[in-house]
């Protein structure tokens, strides 16, 4: 079931920028914001993502040392 969300206190310049982005996509503001909210909700938060990374690291360990990573980075920049 769809619900309505009201957001108060949005600065005018933010509303204008969002309206411009919606117009560039040929969408109404409502359609644009609904799509953006769906996109946002479909992705993990930064905290959730970091938790998953830490869980994988704990489960599989680190295969490269910090020195090896830095050495590879420096070789790539040459």
C-alpha cells in the first residue's frame, strides 16, 4: 500500500535544484522524488555496508599487508 510523505522546511534552492533535475529527466517532481527514494532505499546505508565489509574481513582475513597495497599503488602511478 502506498503512503504519503510530507517534508517540511525544504530550502527553496534545494526545491529548485530538484525540480530542474526532474525536468531534465522529463519527470514530474513527484515521480522524480519517488524514484530517488526507491533508489536510496534499495541500497544499504554506509553503516550497513561497512558492517558487511568488516564481517567479510573477519571471515576471510586480510590477504595483503598494508605495505603490499601501498607498493602496488605506487607502481601503478609510475
